[in-house]
């Protein structure tokens, strides 16, 4: 069995008095893709924030390749090989494409799936390579998403978190982004994917976790979900 790249164990998380996550546990196997599904407000992005250190959990434990990082600052968790492609991209709009990538550069850790450099990112995304000197705020939405993914890769992560990477993109660009995610998984990167579109997740994920009301209500290998014919309408509001 593959070792665990990432583990959340019985996480409780709150925003002020609002209790968002209730003893949430999930495991991401090394070199696998875990899809995290749920309705709006189910706690998916909160789980991401806890993982990367943006929100300290009230209870529970976060481990990266067996090493506890619970409550550590984001830069410490990033140094352990965790990178986030945030919802809404959050690129540096006033910097050039090249500058956006360069500021995130980090030497690969032992165990990283590959060594990411500017040239490697431009090979993965030729379109932003052609625009390397262009100010990032002038890029299209799809190009900005490619830049956000490339920026995360420049930190040479072992675990990549992706929060709604298809949001607001045209279908053709969504297809390109999902093809990129498949390539990264094939290269051995461990990926936690949050998506509103369950069809996209079921196409690429090895394992699925569904959150509802801040709790895990279903989990398991993707193939088992298909065999069990899990009623997604109950948990995701799909009709």
C-alpha cells in the first residue's frame, strides 16, 4: 500500500463562533489523486486552509508524509513540500508572468516527482511561455489559471492542493486544465482536488471524500463509488 502523502485526522475548525469542520479525517496516498466533493459551504476550502496553515484547527492533527505540521505557519508547511493553487487564482496582477513564477521558486526536495523550473513550466504551458513578459493581470482567465498552477509547481511540491481549478473557465480550457492535472498525477505528484463539478473529479480521482455540513459522509476508491451507486443527489444537491 502506498504511503500517506497527507493525512487530516479528526479536524475541528472554526471561524469565530462558526463551527465549520467536525472531526474531519481524510488520507491522500502518495502518487494518488483524492477528490474532495461537497456543496457550497460544506467545508472543502476550510479543509484546504487548515492543511496549508492558514487556519489553525481547534482539534485534530495534520501530517505530511508522516510528519506533524498541525498549526505550523504556512511557510513551514510549504517547506515540507505542500503547495496550494487557490480558488480565484490570486496571481500577482501587477507582476509579469515570469516574475509571478520566479518569486515562488524553490529547490526540489528529496522525493519530489520532478524538478520544476521556468523552462519546465513554459513547456507544460506554452501559452504562458509566449506571454512571459506580459503583465499577469492582462491574461485571460484560462491563462491566469495556468499561471496559478505553474506558480505552485515552481515550489517543487510533493503534495499539490487545487481549489476549484475549473471555476469560471470555458469548457475547452477546463479540458486543458484537467489534462494537465492527469499529467501531473502520472508524474507521481500527490494531489488533493476540490471541485464543484463531480463529473470532472470522477474522471481523474483515485479516491473520493464527500463532505456535507462539515462532516465526512462518504469516502472510498472511485471505483467503489460507481459499484455502490452512491446517491450524489443526497450529498451534493445534483438532480
